[in-house]
C-alpha cells in the first residue's frame, strides 16, 4: 500500500475515532453506560491505527495508479465496517460477529438493511452510532468518487472542476469543499426538520440518514412524525438534498456564465423529477394521497428508500425503476445516474435517425449542454448497464439458491445493488435479514459494496487481473 493510500485510510480512521468520542460524551451525559466501553475501544483502536497510518514515513510518496486507487477504496469498504462493528459486537444484544458486520456494512454503504426487528430495544447511543456510520459512509463514498474521477467521462468531471486530471492541490481543494458542503447541508436538513417540531434526537438522526441516502431510522415507524401536509413537503424537500449534486448549492451561489457545465446535470435532474411527479400526479393520485406518494418518489430517486406504511403498493414497480435510474453523479445516491440514461437514449435515437435519414447530421449532444458525448463515454455507459444486468442476475440467482422467494430475491437484489433500504413501497418491508443463511448474508455484503464502488470499477479490476495484456 502506498503512502497516499495509508494517509487516505488513516484520515477516515481519525474521523471514526472522533465520532466514537462523541458517543462516549453522549453516553456519559445521558447516563447510558451499558455500551460506553465499546465506544472507548472503538475510539482507541481507530485513533491509534489512524495516527500510525498517517505518520508512517517508511513508505515514500509515489504516483498512485488507478488500480491502486480502486483497491484502496475497496479495502476501505471492507475494513472500516470492521471498526464500526465493534460497538455492535460488545453490546448486550448477543449478536454474532456476522450479524454485527452485516449491520456495519449496511450502514457504511448507506443501504439501511438491519438485523434489528424492534428499534425500541436498542439504546439511543447505539441508534446514534448506526446513523453516524451512514454519515461517515456517505462522506467516504464522495471521496471515493473524487479519488476515482479519472475513470469517468469528461462531462461528469466538468460538474466538479475545470481540471481534466487532478493533482494533489486540486484533490485537497475539492476534498475540503466536500467536507464543508456535506456538513453544511446536514445542518440545513436538521434545521428544516426542526421547523416541523421534531425532537432534537430524531431530527439529528434523520439529517444523518437523509444526507447520506441511508436507511437507518431512529424508530420502527416514522409515520407519526410526519402527519401534516407541511411536514411531508419539508421531508420531501430534505430528501432531495441527496438527489442533486453535492456542489449544486455551491454552484448556485458562485455561478459564473463560463461555468455553466457545473449546473448541466442538475438541470436534467430537475426536468426529470418534474416529469415523474407530473406523470404520477395525473394518473395515480386519485386517492388524495399525493403527498405520501411524493415522499416515495423523492425517496426512490435519491436511493434513500424510506416511505410511509400507506404508500401505494401498486406503484412498487415504478418506484423500483426510479431506484435503478438514481440521481446525480456527485451525490450520495446510487443508481445508473440520470445523465447516463439520457445520453444513451440520445445516442440510440441519433443512430436510428441516421439510418432512416442518412443525409442528415445528428450530434450526440443533449439539450442544455455545450459539449458532446463522445463514443468512448457512450461505451462506458453501455458497459455500466451490462454490468448492472449481470450483477442483478447474479445476486438474484444466489439469493434464490438461499431459498428466498424469486420475487423477493429480485427486489432485494435491486435494492442491494442500488444501496436502497427495503420499505413498504417496494413490498419487502417485512424481509427478515436476521435469520438469513450465512451464504445469503455474505452475498448481500459483497453486493452492497459492489453497488457502492461504481459498477465501472469492477470491469477495470477484472480487466487488470484477468487480461494481463
């Protein structure tokens, strides 16, 4: 492992130690001392390992390859949940190591699958720890996108910076911007939730869950917290914070005409969201429950997945499609990404028209943009979809082998790859993760990580190790 990779891993270990220290303070302040030792162990282990990684100077800096970047990111997704699982392992709930690791992976990948049937049985310090694991995982995902940005197309890079390739100075600049924006938006969500009189504990946990597109909640059923129409509208607005690019707010305030490319993808997201909401409002809101449906729409497009119990079950297929498409490239949401789907549609239409009207010239350029999508980028988009189909087929088959009903295996497969929590609107809210077989749990763990490292990176790793030449 290179010096850069050690520092990268070490910084997040320090971050885990900071949050575990906060949990220690919280536990002592509210006299919740049952699990305080487990947070102390987590604090000491993460702090010592983090400091050793950062200040280990026997390895010199060298240019890090894209393959080492991918391996570093992948290592973090497996390693950090080991540290995060310590409070689960040392708690009084007698959960096995695999159960605890599964819960930690689910939180760190911002998926939200849980082994706990009744959240009320968990003390508040552990509930807080579950939520912070999502927040750290969402930040790690954004940093991973920044670290792996060289494998993405230039149009997506332009949504972040004018530089085609990042040097250390640019990485530091963008990393600081991510931390500030991520923290600021979390605070904004918290304040908006306080406007509808949520208690501090619930508002804080929801803010950590929403900004990271996670699925862990501080209670089993949150319907009673959002009863009024205003509360449902505010909830929908806050959920969209993780749907748009993290830099959207920043770019709006510091907008310059020459940097219009920074806002292109978010323009698409607004149009796409408006079309979806309008379509469902016209055809599926006859029961006067549109605000409930609105929460489900925003939750699905942002890959959050939470919904009310009375969310219409007949729309579950549409919600799953919205989950698959996902949101912005540089947000905590997953999915295939709207901009990629639109570019593929545009490319396909251009090719059909070029065959029907060969004398006409068509460009692979989507409206509102000033740049074309080249064929290399289109190939990447097609490859992403192919890998998604292969991944979905594989996880569905493996879960079916584990004696899970085919329909449930298919739905859980989609939600796993897209890191979206199971909820009533998908018809799998009662799915039992605790009693799954060891094989099924390992399958879900692997594919939760697969969904978080961007599907294109899988192909790059396969190409490196299976095709040496």
